[in-house]
C-alpha cells in the first residue's frame, strides 16, 4: 500500500521537519555554538581577468629582466610565476642593477579550492509533486525505513522549497567552480523525480567528496524564524566524519551570520545547530557533511528573504566561504 502526499506529506511541511515524529531522538547541542572568526578574513575572489592581469604582470616583469640579455626565456618565467632567474652573465647582472624593480616577481597561487571535490544535494525535486508513488517508496536510511523523498515545503505564496534549494545549489556550484573545485550535484534540474535520499548520499560518497552540504528550507510553525544546521550523529557508516562535520557546521553557521540577514533558528536546536540521527543524508554519509535549513518558508519574514535571488546568492556565498575555510590548509 502506498502512502499519499495528501495524508503524510503536506507540501507545507518540510521533510526534515516532518521527521520530528520522535522528539526523544533529537538532541540538544551538547557543546553549544561554536565560535569562529570570519570578520577579519577576506576571501580572495578569482576571476579570469584577475589571473590574466597577474600573468601579464609577471610576463612584463620577466621581459624587463630578460630583455637586456636574451630572448626565449621570458615565456617560461611568466608561466611559472618564478623570478626571472636567468641572470647568470655579467651583462644581465648589470641589467638587473639598472632595473631594481624587476626582481623578484611575485608568485601566482592557485584558486583556493583547486583539487577539491565538493558535494551538493539540493533537497527534493520539482517533479516530486507529480509522482507520489515513486517518492513514497520505502528506503533504509541507516536507522529506519522512510520514504524515498518528499515534495518539500512551500511559502504561503506557493514558492516551492525544491526551487529554492535548486537555485541556491546552482549559485553555489558556480562559486565553487570559480574557486577551482570539482562539484558533484545529486540532481541537475528541477523538473525530475528523486533521486531517493539514500541514493543522494551514495552519489556524494562515491565521488569521495572532501565536504558536502544538503540544501533545504524548513516548513515549521509560522512563528519560527531562522536557519538551522543539522549535523550527523554517529551510527556506524558516518562514524569517521562526525567531528569534521561538526567543525564544518560551525563554519557554515558563522558564514551565514556574516553574509546573510537570516538569524539563527529561534525554534529548534541551539545557536542554530542541531544534531539529527534520523536523516538518510546524514546517517549514510562517509564524507563530512551538514544539512542546512536556510530559513522557515512558513514564516512571512523568512519567506520574504528566501524567494529572492539576492538572498539565494548570499547563501551560496556563505556556503562557499564556509567550504573554503573548512578545506584550507591547517
Ligand atoms: Zn526539505
């Protein structure tokens, strides 16, 4: 027998919120909010224009240094960003003396996420509304059986959570690629059905992502405001990534406060953070991951933010900042 959306999956109720069926399994945040400083750190934003300017600058310096002695060496000096070090003859040494500003050349470093893999799971899917049988199929979430997926919630005005999640994911993907990352998405349109929540975890695990984020918005009581970061609880498959996920969650919290107008949740968790042991995306993950409820779509103030491209871009920017911070070398 199949469950129907109308009886168990009201569009106005988010899946994560719906899973609040056993309050005893939810946990207060034992460590309280974690504090990290985003204020004094400026992120470098990389653009092709900026890189070109640096390379051109390096090439110009190399040409100045090499121009008095030889040709043919400036290309390699420019491309490597290394100082023009071919000054081995007396004449080149003399040239360097006449052009003291020509050395040394500043090095050109890679974008901050070069070589990194990031997983993005935009919750739900726009087509889920059309196929209740498919999304009601039962899957094992690591702790219990649950539905393959749900429709997600909506604002009072009918703006869907699935659309919000997908928009933020697209902005985030662009930001991460700009910063050099390879990005894995669990869905690449907002018109399909699924995939199931366990499959979403598997996709990101199989990619061996360095870090991942599940993007959602909540469907709580209208009085509730703010974002909540849901963190995994050790259950076997995710044991090795609990501490890392908590650290990443703290980074996400600080970045959201710094870069968006959304406050911490005033209705669940502690300081905007809440461990959860009943979600497939967190139970089954083998990579560091959190799920963020970016706000409450049933609250009028939150909804006013959530539906705007500006806020969606700010969330993407905050998540990018958190990911860069989390993955930066120690
Ligand atoms: Zn959701």
